[in-house]
C-alpha cells in the first residue's frame, strides 16, 4: 500500500478530494495531513474524514528537524502539496528526492513564484487578458514553482469573465485531474 502525506495551508478542498479518492483504493491512502496553519479548515476536514492531521510552526518546519522526523516515521511514497504556501526546505527535499509534488493554479512558468497563489494568480490572469489558463502539477525543488512539470490541463478564459469565474474553472480542473495524476505517479514509482 502506497503512502501519501499532504501539506495544506488553508481550506483543504484539494486535500479532501485526494483523501476521498484514495479512501477505497487498494493501492494507496492518505495517511497524514500536515499544516502550517493551526486554524486551517483542512484540520476540520481531516477530523471529519478520520485522517491524522498535525499543525506545525516555522521553526519545526525549517529550523529544526521536527517535521522531517514526522515525515521519516510516516515513510511516505509521495508528499503532495495541496495549497501549501511555504517554501519547502532543501534538507527535506534532499531526504525525499523526487517525492514532493505541488499543484499550481496557472500554466507555469506563467504566474508562478513567491506570492502567486489563489486569487492573486486569477486576478493577474484576468488583468493581463489571457485567453487561457489552467493548472500545473510539478515536482518541488528549492525555488517556488520551478520544478519539473508533470502535468498541465488548460481552460479557456473568456473576455468578460471575472477572477472568480476563472477560480471556479481552475477548481474544477484541480478536482478532476489532481487525484488521477497522483495515482498515476504512485503506480509508476
């Protein structure tokens, strides 16, 4: 059985989608969710779905080996960032080389980098009158949103659509594709 650990910072809709997708799987399951936000809605979702969840602070994540030790004992086959906003420390990435992936709400390399998440991305897409946008699932490296691209899915942006309209389309793409790509990665490892 393959083991998935999810990192999330906010509401956790992608985390919940992944947990539910793998609940009845014979191949993989989400064994733990970690968050840097003790008030994140994802914690409530985990409680409801009966999945172990922990919150941690910046010191435990990047200045000590606390989070690394939690990960080592969990022995994940894949670490999935689903709306996780902090940069991943290099010493954790080294320990779990090619096992950390992220989902980003744009077609990278466009609209990536520090501070580019959620509505910041969708507002920029609309302001720049893009005709298409989408999602990117990629490996995580030491730079924001610069790891090797695993998968992209596109959607059209119509001239009068708002950033909220774009966000809804992106959310649909995430719900549809993210679990399948995670499953494929686990099957191919």
